[in-house]
C-alpha cells in the first residue's frame, strides 16, 4: 500500500478508489481503517459464479490523508512492538 500511495503522490493523483462486493465486509472495514469512505453503491451490479446478484461498493480516499493515516498506524504498531 505504501508503494501505491507513494506512486500516486509522485503523479499528482489526489484520490484512490477501491471497488468491492457488498459481501466483502472485512475488506470494507480494512479500507475504512485506512480512511476510505463509501462514495457509491451500485445495486445488483455484479453477479457471482452462482448467478447471485450483488452490489458494488465504491470507496475513495484522499491520497495525502491516506499517507498520514498509514504513518499513524505504522507508528502505533511500532510503539506496541517495542513494549
């Protein structure tokens, strides 16, 4: 993820988007911890291998804010491992 954010900053990209199925709750929580917010939900946009329809969740994050959040998470992790 660091490389993605670094490359985005180098190319003046201001936002990063993540797409996932509505059933991928743990992925949504992981992205939320990095500061991503749900921007849109497309109803019945995806079909799984069994033919079931699912919503597509679109999440976005500001690159600069994401970098700050990642630094905070890494700093907190480093402090915890030193204890």
